[in-house]
């Protein structure tokens, strides 16, 4: 018998029904897993009428239940008068709410979401249980930025590392009776503080990332912090100066194809004076600027024969008209838009509130005033056909900014192993080439 380790469902929001994880679970039929709380199961699909209202969700995760990539913290100096003290990432108060049909929508579409917030160092895995209720599972990874993944693997950019997580569960296996994917950190390559932004996976399996500090696209190097593979033609040299605020990456046919930058500046920190209309989209293959006049563009994505872009300073998702080199607005969302993932004909869009009045004076402010709306921190699921908001998630409290978002197709209810839970030591799985029944 495999005895389940001590585990409490505090990692889930309190609208998930509690389960007794102390009972013994049968050993999985596959011998490649170590003894742990794995079961072979085919979770039933949710049925009509089982949808629960999740209008308000209370944050119940405790600091001991979440991982922290940093070691012993140095006590911070007392804040200056009139300023807020820095956030303690393990003691945040966050309230979550979502649309009434969010859980059923996730389950019926067989998808879940991975979200990041560098402001709070959070990775959120948002899924649904067998009854169609929403599940939030969170872990702390300092300055969590770009995230990209699928049912088997997730990559995450952090403060000074690029993380690779692998799902250890096989088809129809679940862990803790709830989760059908368990992403375990298998590699963390130290790259230094490059202000890493968005990520992509090339068709050869290599990870490419936006190296914002050095204004270039990069890959991992076996020896060094990074290997630069492309820079905008207007950047004269690789320097740690964040000259144009290169930030977004669109992959096409398994290769990096388009990037976004706040401007074409070739001077240190020059982008901050060009936030209103200096934004550009650049073709990586040809070095051509295919769209300009944008306001802090982010998260370009190639889908359904179009290049979609978040024109963040205006609050609009839209697409690029290549003939006119112009942005075509599609739908307004009430927030600073950053993080976009497209699945079929729907888009998941990340929304953030203004930070330190930095977004004042942008068109976004005027649009919010015109619509008599307040900015959000959250996610809106939007139809790419008519622009309707189909579902939404909203965060309140100590979290005000998100960075990236990724659909996880084929995943119902994911979890992620952190670095301070017992599971990082006790959850051991292995492969073996030793034939069964081989003599000792």
C-alpha cells in the first residue's frame, strides 16, 4: 500500500469540497512511480445542474503551504515616511471571484489556465474539479514572469532563473484524489537578472525568451547566462540598458516570428518617454516593422491566420493589418493588458491595475472614464468572433498586477510542486530499463 503523506487542501480555494487525504491509497499499476498518493482513475465529467456559484472565493493558503525560491530573507530596512513597506510574499491577502459559469466552461472545454504575477511572485494554476467547481492552486516563485506550457511540460521565467516543470502523472492517474496533472520542477537554469519577459518553445525543443534588459531574443547557454540569437535592427549593441523595452514574443510554426517593443529607442531606458504612441511590432525574419503607433504593446500571438496584439496603453485587444501597418481594435478590456493565450476561437487576456501612477496620461485612462469603469486585476475570456466576454476571474487585495497567461489544453485540474512543501523531498518517481523479474 502507498500511504498518502500529510496533505491538507489549503492549497485549494475553500469552495473545493474537503477530502480525507489520510487514507491509504492503492499502488498505481505502473511500477515507474515511487510510493506516493497516486491513483488510477477516470474522473467523471460534470453533469448539467452540478454547477456551483463561485461569485466570491476567500484566500486560505497559508505561508507554510507555498514554496519560496529564496533562502533566508534579510530583514528589510524600515520604509521611509509616507511609503508602503514591501510586500511579504508569504502573507498576502488576496480575494478571488469569478463568473458563475467559469468552472463548467473550463471543464467542458477541457482546459485549465496558468497565470503569473511578478508583483506578488505568484504562479496560479486554475482548473476545475469533477463537479465543475473552480480550483485555484498557487505557488511562490520570485518575480514570476513569462509562462508557457501544455499537458506535459511548463516553462517559467523568474527573477534570475528559467524553470522547467514536468508532469509526472500518466493518463487517468490523479494525485491527492483531485489533480490530474502534477508539475514538478526538474530544472532551474541560472541566467541572472535579465528582466526575462515572454517565452516560446521552438520546434527543436529549445526555449527562446525575451531578454528585456539586453534588448534581444535569447536561448539558454550551457556555459553562460544566455546566447543572443536576434536583436532589433535599431539596437546598436547588446547592453544591460533596456533601451526599447522589448517584451512580447509570437511564435509561428515553431519559430520566433514577431516581437513587440514599447519604442525604437537606442538609448538607456529610452522607452519610458515613448509610451504613448512609440510602440512597434517587428518581424524577426525580415527585421521589418509591421505595425507602429502603438501604446505599450504586449503579448503578440499568431492564431487563426491573424497576428493578435494587446495595445496595453489603450486597453484594446486587436489584430495587425499588414497592408496598412496598423492596429485594428477588436475588444476593450478594463485594465492594462498583459498576457494573452488563444485556444480555438477564444482568448484569455490578463488585466492589471495602474502601478504607481505610471499609466497616467495614456488613452486607457480616458477610455475608463468614458465607460465609467474601474481598472481590473484579473482575466477575461473573450470571443475572437464578436468580442463578447464569456467568462472572467477577478483578484482583489494585495495583488494588482498579472504578467502572463497560458491555456493548458487537455488538463482539468493541475497542481505544481513547490520548494518548501514535503512533496519536493517525498514525491519521487523514476524510470527503469531493468527487466521485471531480473535476478538480484
